[in-house]
C-alpha cells in the first residue's frame, strides 16, 4: 500500500500502428516472441510499473501512460508477458493508493483514451495488463465521503463505516489512522468503505466489469486481464467489523467476473507478509499471492531458509494456483542496498526468482540494480520515495523521459537520492554490455521461455552439501538442475548435469562464491 469506461472500440488502426511504431525504440531482440496471451500465470514474467516514476512522455517529469506505451519494445526485450500498473484512479497522494474518485484516470498520467491506446498496444504485443486496486478506503474529497457526511442517515451513508453515525463521525481508516500527512505537505482524512453493504458490492461488481469488458459485448480484447488487490484481508484491519470478506465479498466478486471472462487473474497482496497465502488461494479463490516468505529467504542467501520457504509455499499452493516470486517491490528496500550485496548475489537472486517454481515479478529498476532504502526520518509517505525513484533510462537525470517528479532541491529524498548521473545503473549504460545485470535478466527470461520445465515443470530440492542448494525442475521431457553456491568460497557441484555447460553463463560446475548455474 504505502507502502472510464465507455466507447472503447473507437481506436483506429492508424492510431494503433503509430503507438506501436513509437514503442519500438532501439530495444534489442525480444526475449519472447509475440504470441497469444496465455491464461496460465506459470507462463508469465510480470513487470511491476510504478507509473509516476517509470517514463515521462510530455516533459513534466511525471511518468505517464504514453511513456509506458513508448517503451513496449523494452518490455519485450525483458521477456515480459504481463505488466502490473500501480493504481490509475485520481488521487492526491503520489502513489495513488487512496482514491479521491474511483472513476477515470489520474490526470497527470493521461486520459482514458491514452489508457485505451496503451492497452491495445500491449495486447498487440502479446502482453497482458493487470491493474492494482485498493478500494477498502476513501479520503475526504471522494464523492462517497461528501455524500455520506451531507446526510449520514441516507443510503449514501451506508457505503462507509461510522464510529458514531448519529453525530456524523466516520470510522478510522487503515492502521487506525483518521488522517495522514503525505508528500508535498498535504494532509487528508481517511475512512473505511463498508464492503458488506449491498450497494458497495453492486458498485464494485459493475466497476470491475467495466475494466474487464468495457463495451459489455462479451469480447475481452479491449479489457484488462486481471487485478492486484492491495492490502487484502479476511477481517479488514483485524477489527472484527468487516469479517469473512474472503467468502462474502472477494470470492463472490471474483466469481462474478470469471463468469464473464474465465481467463482473468486475481492477485492478492497478503496484508500479513508472513502469510504464505493458503487462505487467499482456497477460501477467497484468488489466482495467486506473493511469495513474501521466499523473498526474505533469498535476501538472506541462506540454504536452510530458502528450503524452508520453498516447502512452505508448496504446502500453501493448491494445483492451479500460483506464487509470485520476487526479491524486492515498491514497499520494501531494494535488494541492491542490502549490506554485503555483490554483483554475483544480484545475479543469483534473479536466477532463483526466474527458475524456482512460481511466477517471476520484476519491480522496475531491479533489472538494473537500482538502490533504495526507506528513509525512517520521514513520518509520511516521503519515507518510501527512495524505493520509488525514477527509473534510469539514461545516464543523466536531465535526459528526456526521466520521471523525476520528486525533484525538490533541499529535500533529503532529492539531495540524498540513490540514483546518480553516470553511475552505470541505467538502461543506456547496460543495454548490450556483456556481463551487465540487465543483459543477465534478458538471458534468464530467454531461458525461462525456451525451457518449458522452468515454467510448468515440477520441483524437488535435492540432497546436497552444506551451502550448496540444488533444485531439480522436470517437465515436457526435460530435467534441469539449478545449483546455487550460498557461500563465500568456491564449490564444485558433482550431481546430475555437472558434466554439461552452464546454460546461464557457459561455464562449468565449479561455482564461484554466491554463483548460480543451470544445467541439463
């Protein structure tokens, strides 16, 4: 967390062709061919875009939808099959998680017409689009807030929770907050949506369906492919006020949408990051959850922790359900800033995410080794700006397209920012350069695409010496062995495939400190 919808088929062929030509840029050959979009999350490589920070198209230094459309070629070069966008609805907060209206598009990001063009261009390229949603809360300025306070006893008042309805006192919001300060010195009041109110349920049934099937014509080529549900809980904020939401709100909502389009995916962000997600995948019937347990273990580079996390995720995940694997996201410190981090460790963390059983999700800049740590001196959402700095397209912040919306000389998040000019951490400085982290990610994506066992094969952790993790992936008539040296000394792998060349780097089974190899 802080951690629109009519007349879609107007898009002319000429406009689409223009968007696609603009998107091509100078990206290298794609890691995956243009194909029909698979409904199976096992086939996905998801790219997580923090919209405000990714790519600016009009010179205002704010990332936008046209900026994303202009770099579809880059996404293809990474083997991306699905894009997850942070919320698009209008908001006064920079991350857009608290809506001032659920309707329409944040003006700084563009228009609904821009969104339609982006969606069409992504689908043409064989890339799915997932939208991030958080509608458990609203802030002052939202129409529901104004209407409820104008007449608390009215039907409009039923849409929100109240502390004292007779006196017109709304309930608090997440984490017990009634108001919060955020970037730019702004302050907003916040309250909780009554997800059990029939009118709320009916509204969101229609609202989400409008994103899935905008024309309500039973065709879904012009609709999104799924949703991420932020801060999803069965008992919202553990207050005992909105309980059994998995079965009484979320699953019925998913059933309603799946009845129209069975190919949709619903990805839950567990509110408790220590939860492996079993209840979400069964009782709520989400398609996928996030593998937070494995994220923590990968960043420890500890064999026992990784094996325990693999086991926990396997137990939590029924057949046909999925875990999204990642080493970082927009809410946590970037892995490149971890103490003792090395280039080899970054490459190995990526290999674990791409080659273990699950669906890899890459947070923008991860593929470059961008750094960022939460600034605890801030008590607002400014603390997370270092995790969400502008994606480094060019070697200089002054270059066109850089989304440096937080540029405020004198502010610590600007003056002490991680990204620096000519630091080697940019697309321009890494693309095509042998040995760069970006080219490593591209190689991993090509391997994952070309070897079905890595996407849909079974998985078994094999017995191996201390500090050497060996995982077998078998499927489609092939077996592959991922061997990972989790120590600061050189280790020789002597198991199956050890006489073959490493598919990642072409070396052998003698592993450098912290190195990962993939063998047939």
